C-alpha cells in the first residue's frame, strides 16, 4: 500500500489550524507534567466550557438532557467526561480513551540522606525506562505533600527560568572503563538514580548541635520548612515525581516536530480533550476518558482496571434514563472506543527493529493498530474487521490521514494498552494514536502533522461513528 507524507497535502488555512492546535498542545504539555496536573488543567478547561461535576449534580438530583456536559474525577488522577447525545445512553457512547501517566522517577517515602556533604533524595523509577537516559539532565520535581492536618501542598521546582534544577550524576568517562563494559541495562542501576538535592551546610549560627554531622541535610530541611512548610516526616505522605525540566520545544530546522517529555500518552490525551471540547450536541453520547497507571499495568483505583468508569456510567444513567444495572451494561456494550496510545515511529537508524510494511511513520497520520501485545499477539485486544471497516469509512469521509501499523517486528518485543480492558465490556475497541520517536525517553519526538490528524480523527470519531 502506498504511504503518503501528509505535509504536502495541506492548504494554507489548514497549516494555520495545524500550528494553532500544536501551540495549544505544547502549552498543555508544559502545564501537565504529572497526572494530577493534567487533570487540573482538564477540569479548568472543561468547566470553562460548561461541564458540570457529576457529584454535585447527583446531590441535587438533577435530571440530565441531551447536550448536557458532565465530568467525574477519581482521586485527582483520572477523569471521565461526557456530553450527552440525542440518542439514549443505553444505545452506547463514542469513547476516546488515553492515559496521562508517563514514565518518570518517583521520590521514595523515606528519601532524604546525606553522604559526604551532599544531600540526596532516594528514588524509585515508575514505568519502563532506559535508566542510563535519565542521568546528567536538568530535572524538576512536581507533586504534592499531604500533611497530617489535611492540607495539601503543591510542589513544582525547576520549571521557572530562575528556579533551581536537580540532577542524577554519572561517572566521568575518564574513570568509566569498567562501567562501560557493563551491558546497557546495568550501566545505571535503579538504586543509582538518586537525585542530588543540595551541597551547602546550614549556617553556623543556625546549626543545631545534634544535626551538625549532617549539616547539608539540615540546611535543605530548613529550606523545605521555609518554602513549603514541610517536615522530614512529611515525605512519607508525599507524591513527588522527578521529570525532565523545561518546556516542550519545536524540533527540526523546519519546525515540523515537537520534542517534549511525556508525549506518551499526553499527545493522545490532549488531542482527545481538544476533540471533546469541539463536540456539539452529538447523536451518540461523547465520552473522553483520561486514566492513570497505564505504564504500570493499569492497576489500582485510578487505573483502567478500576470500577471508576462503570460506576460513573451508572451514576450518569441514574440521572438520565433512570437507575438500571441492565441499561448500564447495555450502554457499555453498545459503546465504541478509540483506545489511544502512542505508536513506535519508524526510525531509520534502528531499522532492524521494525518491519517496514507494518511500521508507523512520522508525518503519515493517525495510527491504527488492529492489535498490540507481544509474541503471538499475547495480551492484545484484536479489533474486529467489521469495526475496522467502519473506522476507515468515518476517517475517509472526514478526510483524516491514517495508517495501519504494529509495534516493531514480530518477536522483537511488544507492548500493551488499555484497549483489552474496555473490550471486557463487549464494546468495539481499537488501538489508535500518534507515532513518536524515542518513546519513554526523557524527551520524545512527534510530528506536528500527526498531532493535527489525531485531533481531526478524534473529532470525526465523536461526531460520526454510529
Ligand atoms: Mn502509552
Ligand atoms: Mn508507555
């Protein structure tokens, strides 16, 4: 099959729209570097567009009607948004799903220590990373500290121009002869990813007798108390995520790409959100679902395996068609979903890992994967041929550029998504998404054209899939 590069197909007007979408996308990437931050910015945007919190509506026992917009949030890390369609909810929804957690390094619960007048935070990485990629980079700390009195302190250090940043050190090349003999998975080991946090002892006048031996640690604790009103014990009830510091950037002399942290899977999450905000009075109920914990198996209360989504649909049903377990099951089974996650973009420098005819290419549009998984399609939700045909029709009618691909060569590796979990309800689900280079690296690259086509594809799906 012929593969097109879509850049040459755009009119001037379309190019302007493409740039506007991408500028907004970069802005969202900068504001949303953790799942909590992504939820906060999503709620801000949708409330500005008339979405109402389902909890509040439930308490006031309001009946909902077509065109009404509602949302529910789970623990500040997962969100489901709906715009009610003209057709009854039990006839099913058009659902866009994506995840908003990204690989990173988390701070441990008992993290702070001093060694030879240097203070460190002990860490535990989250998701699949090549550990050697995360050393000697400017890093930022984002997260929250929950205190015993019930207050929650937001933390974000390393993003403003004049903020300090942090670093994980690596051995200088001059002394690295032995280290460089190790295989790549062992060059930097998990316990060596500790974050350098400070190196200046507390002033003499301020020094506490018993703390004198650890004067650098005492000094960072003094600063934490001064700026964030936190004690050392408060680390135990904190969620602090270490991520690359700095903003999303245009990439390439032609500015055709975006280089940024966390595009897996925020590139799909934000384009899905943009599409959701563009829907008006749909036939079928539109839904956008942004979930946490995909990178560690979609487990826990805020992952796709949790009951949050079906509970939310049950609440929604109670406020529309009247409470009914059977109607809830019908609504889920009759739904259609794009489970969106990033695809591996073909990289000519690593051609050996790809099979070219089935690879996703930068600048060739929204990627569909009939299946994911590994080896003999293990762990995949294999979308049905009939559904694929309907997807093709909707995308073609809307003039969306798309490609069918799979992740790398057979038997080379693989990956999972949230698609199979939604498939458990008996709904039609297909994996779709945007191709990225350097997936799971501190800085991932995507094509602006693909970001734009994803947005177009998601709009078409919400409006036209029947
Ligand atoms: Mn992903
Ligand atoms: Mn991933």
